[in-house]
């Protein structure tokens, strides 16, 4: 019956996906379009940006918007608009890489813990407990002070810390699946562990993991932006929204609002992803209840 | 009562164990320093001899277990080590740097808690009572967005409105010793407001969920069917049972405050422990970072522990899990 269901969803998944989107609530559709735009901007940043990422194009620092510089220039006379576009690429790319690593690690160990149980589960779970006993941002700060701030360090540190959360989610959903009869059946048939994980467990926990991916992406994105804002994340001259907020922040005292452009860019993306995840969760649980 | 005491004791031991484990993690920070670290602290002019002397002073030539015990012993006596910054000329004890700042942060957190908790509980109660109403949905959307956006955006929006467009408050909260309480309160108004926004969102959502959970129990329906007045149902029947979850919510939100405070202190240039930690990370002043991490982690663990214990103490069902 499960195999049945699997082929059925596979057959109709494409058609269903387009139908799903059409039936989605207005907010979710807007969110999907926004996320798509962000992705396209990130992908084609070099084609879209009028100037280079670190290129000093004006002798006037903090030039007002207008003319050749759509959003004005920053403290070094670099084009803000170009930096905003490159920022999309850097901020999102780094957050995506982080989430991808934390997911691979977290779900791998989560599934191993759930299938192996016993001391393996205990050892990983207690280790994760200790890591999670320290607030994530604080932990990231101490690790950055040791390793020094660079993009690879940033990705690895946030990915490791965030994988603990993925681990918990993956372990708990996998636990529920492992207790099912079809897993027992597969074991009795003599299927190997890898086969069981790939064919029986993974498809069943995928919806939860996909939703979790969205949330973890937001979290990684916000953490990295916060770190960059604090001056401890992505370092100049790499353009990144968190550092752009930081660089423009002294101007707020004079009523210039340029810092809100990157800050709102961050907020719009995280809110959109949250809306999409919300809708997806609704939908995923709905699909499961159909049977 | 016996079982309750035992469970609480068990939780306390578990909490103590987590703190111990965290201290090991924080301690190992020095262990994993890259080899060139001493040179980068001492500057480029450092000779191999001064680097070796520095390593010896840090005790890096002793076995780790011995060093850990000495470090923990020092901590228990209030000795947090010596800062790396300017250590060649005037060595400063970490305690002198961190402890005064800790007082400022606790002040900020206390004022925020005092302001945010009643507001959050009230809004949560209203949203639960009128759930799915327009008010509920509005508050829901607002709090969801507040949670999803970066804290610095909230902070700068508040600065824009209350310090730039309508200059009622200062955008910088530089406290100095000798200020009166009223002056201090005026200075921290904006950071408190920002932090309140963020934690009210969390607290309110959790309060709403807790109260809805209680309101859906059969005994509430029974009270209603008896013809008890609505507010009587809320305050005499529902609230006592929701109190446990609510105190739990408060403790969790205060634990969340621990992290929120870092970014907010930097935005408002507030001389607290969060700002201290960020500066220390930037200068790679490891002893100060270690001390700050420990303080944050212990606060976080303690608050979560309190939340746990309150939840168990007010809900005897949790004693018999499974």
C-alpha cells in the first residue's frame, strides 16, 4: 500500500505541484514569487549589477540616490544598488551552503540515531544536549573568536551548531517511522539498513524535513546577518546585507534611511520563506490526511 | 510530594551536569586555538621567546586536566583570568571588565521583563479569548513578522520614529555610574522597547497557546454550562491551571532575552555584557569571551531549569511521564 502511494505521488507530483500553487492562498503565492525573484537576482547578480561588487565608482561618499547611482553610494563611494544585488548572492549563497551542510549532517545522524537506538542514540543525543545548552549566537561567537572570522569558518560553525536542531527534528520524526510495521517487514525481508533508510524512512520524513529546511535557512540567514551586522561575520569588501546595515547605521542619526534598504531586504525574504513553509506544512499535513 | 522532590532534585543534578559540560566546552576554547594565536595577540614584533613565555603563562605547557581544574577553581573564587588586551603593559583581570557590565545588562533585562511580561500576558489572554477574531489574526500576523525579522531592523525602526523623527529619546544609551534611577530608565527606554517587542511576540504566542489548551478542557465547559460568568471562568477556573505553563513561558522568554540582548546592546551602544563580548570576539580576547559565554550559558541553563521545574511542580501529570 505504501509503494502504491509512492508511485501515485510520483506520477502526479508535477501536475499536482502546479495545481497546488494555483490553489495556494494569496499570501503564499506572493511569497513564492518574492523568493523566486530573490533567487534570480542572486543567480544573475553579475549581469544585473551596474557596477562591480567592491568597485569604488564615485568620489563622493554617501552620495544621495539618483543619476547613475540608483540608491546612492556608501561610505567608500561604492554603488549601493550593485552591492545590494551582490549582497543577495553572498548572503543567500552562504546561508544556503550552511543549511545544506547542517541538513546533511543533522538528518544523517538523526536517522542513524533513530534506527540504531541504544548507546549510539544516547551518545549523539547527550552530545547534542550539551551543544544546545549554550545559546546558538553565543556559541557561534566563542567559536569565531577562536577560529577567526572568514566565510568558510562562518559556514562550518553555523552549520555545525544548526545541525543539532536538524538532528532533533530528524530523529524524532524518524523514530515514529521506524516504529511502523512496514519497516519491520522490510527488515524481515532482509533488506539492508541503507535500503531501508533510502526507500522507507526518507520518503516518509521528507515533508517535515523540507519544511524544516525552510525554517533552518531563515535561521542561518538571520544568524549570519546578525553576525555580519556585529562586524563578526562576512568581512569587507564582500557585499552582504548585514554588514551593509552596519555600515549605513551611523547615518540614521541624521535621518538618512539607507540602512533600511538591506534590513528590509532581509526581512522580506525571511517573512516570505516563513509564509511558504507555513503553507507547505498545512498542505503536507493535508495530503497525509487524505488517506 | 516525595516524587516531586525527587524529580526536582534530579533536574537540579541534570542542570548542574549541563553547566559542568558547558564549562568543559568553554575551557576547550583555549585548547583549539590555532598555533599562530600567541603571535597574533602579542603583535608582529613578538619574538619566539615572548611567544613561548606567553604560552607558558597561559599554562599551555601543562596537561589539560590539571589546567581545567585550576581554571574551575579560579572561577569558583571569582577569578575569571586575565584579559589578553594590553596584557604586555597593564594586565586587567577579566572580572573587572565583565562584572560591572553584567550589572548593566541585568538592569536592562529586568526592566524589559517588568514591562514585557504583563503586556504579553494580557495580549495573549485577549487573543486566546477572542481567538480567530480579527484582533487575534492581526496580533498573530504582527508577532509572526516580529519573530521573522532581524532584531536590528526593529531597533532601527524604533530609533527612526522615537529618536530621529520625534526626538523624544536618545538613540544611544550610554549609562555612566552615579546616575539616578530615573535618568537610567530614560536612557534605556529605546533598548527596552525593542527587546520588549521581540519577547512580547514570543511570550504572547506561547501564552495564547497555553490558555487555549486549558480553555478546551472539559471542566471549563462544565463551568460554562453551570452558568458561571465568563470572567469568573477565566480567573477562577482557567487561570490557576494555566499559571504553570505561563510561568514556564516567562522563563523561556527571559532565556531568549539572553541572546537578543547581544545585538540590541550593540545597536544602542549600551555598556552591557553583550557589547563586551562582541568587542572581545573582535579583538580575539579569549579569556573575556570565555567569561561572557559562561555567564550567558549559565543564565540560559538556569532559566530553562526554572521553567522545567515550575512546569513539573504545577502539573503533577508530568511526574508520571508515559
